[in-house]
C-alpha cells in the first residue's frame, strides 16, 4: 500500500485547503540579568514619556501671545476697549466710571443702553468677542434674553448693559455718584 500524503511543508486540512506546519521549536533565549532588565525598563519608560510629550496637543503660539497681551493690558485699557466695542454695536449713552476708590470689587464700571433685547445681547456678544481677540476673557455673564439687564464681568471692569426703562429705574450712575466719570459717549 502506498502513502498518498504529501511530503511538503503543506498538508491538506479537513476542508481541503492547504495548511502550513508549525515551525520547529527554537532554542531558548538566554535569561537577561537584572541590570539588563532595569536598563530595558528605563529605556521603555523614557520612550513612553517622549511619545506622550510628542502626542500631547500643544496650544498654538498665537493663543499664548494673546494670553500674554491680555495680562499686560491695564484695567483702563480694557475699559476703553469695552467702550469702543459698545460703540461699534450702537450702544446708547455709554458711561465709564472709575469706582476704584469706592469699592474693591472692580476698578471701572461701563454702563450703556440698548434699544431692544436683541441689541442687549449683541452688545454683550460684541464686547466679549472684541476682548477675546485681545486675549481678555470674561469671568462671567449674567442676564438672559428677557431680563432687560446684561452684566459682563471682566474682573477689574464690569459692564452693565441696560434696556432704557431699567436704566432709569436702577439709576446706577446716581448710586455711584461719587465715582469719577472718565468718559461719557452720548
């Protein structure tokens, strides 16, 4: 009787497709010393650290320069930029008050009016966008679409944007009458 099994490295599988034989066992590698293992571990750790630093998202250089510029601006410069932004959005009766001698919560108040709720939001958004472009971010914003009073806090400068009726009712200029009026735009 003759054996019909192929003598090559491939033997047929039960489904008729060729199958490769497993390679012969290799000789066992020598066991590395403890010092070599420590060196390998240190090298792997350094490689992981380098890969993590390379993969970490870095902020664009322009953002860093904006942040630095925002830190260099004085409170008065920020207040003047707010007044300009409010003028650009057609705010009415803009007043810049120096309240630094009267309170510790802020150095300047900017008080202005808008004709409608939509305009109040647009003035607040315009001020925030202009100052963000200069690297100054607001700390907070209060007042919704139907509150008739929007407050934007920039830390040393606080912006009050009123509907005309609410401005007449609250009369912040009268409340802070001892504050020095730095600027008034009609």
